[in-house]
């Protein structure tokens, strides 16, 4: 009697495992892309990505989305750009219509302090925002400076940064870029990578 009950329990357990495995096999697999990259439909109840396809496509086409910038726009400006980056420092010859145009304009504006007043390797970051018309909202705020430098050196670089920005504004935004940038924080890290000892004639 006990042996019979044990056999029945084994059969029931095996059947339950097979049913569970079968259900798992038939369960739809989750889409490989993150939920916010899933295509939209009229029944979507969660974040999704609008999609579009050509007449030759056989399913929803999720566009390739590039996210080069974070919530806060950030860029680095070097006193001496590398050979590969020189094109990014050319002042645009048209109204600014993209973030790339904005960054190129800001890079082209930078004039570091004279070598005698500068410090090799100095880094300083300021944060500010633009108005829709290309003017700066308030005074750029210092958020970082190289540790160990004197107050005079910090003041020298901050003055050079402010003067460089003042010489460039108001920037000429297109209506679309001006509307997108208005009030959005921008952080610029200035890096003085010049070989200052050679430039200043110091030993």
C-alpha cells in the first residue's frame, strides 16, 4: 500500500514538472531590446519608441537612436586640440542648428590665459545655461578647479573663461535649437594642455 502511494506521488510530481517545462517553452520570450526601445502600438501602456518602416519591411522598425549627450550637456575644451579633433574646433559659418554646432562654437571661443599667467595641466569646469536668444543666463558658476592651485590662478582662469564666453555671445541659434537649449544646464571643462615652460621661456 505504501509503495503504491509512493509510485503515485512520483508520477504526479513528474507530470507537474513536465507541465511546467512545457509552459515555459511556450511562454513568449521578452523582447531583447530594453522596454523603452520597444515599438509602440495603440495598446501600449508603457514607454515605447515610435517606429517607421519602408514598404519592404516585414515588421516594426525601431530607429537607431544615438545618445551622445546626457541630461546635462557636457563637453571638454582643450587649449591645444589633437590633430584628430581640430575639425571640432572650427567656428561654424552658419546659424547653430545642432548640439555639434554649439560645441564647435564654444570650443572656437576659448582663449586661455597668457603663458606667463597660466599653469600647465590646469583644469576648470563652469556651468551655465543659455536663453533662447543665445545670451547666457547669469554668470557661469565654477564647479571644479584643479586641486592645489592658488586663488590667483583660479581667478585668472575664471576671468579668461568669462571673457571668452562674453566675446562669443549672443550665439546665433536657429529657432528650434534655441527652444531646445533654453534653460538647459551646460558644463564645460577647460583643460590647459599647452607646454607652458617652452612658451614662456621658463627653465
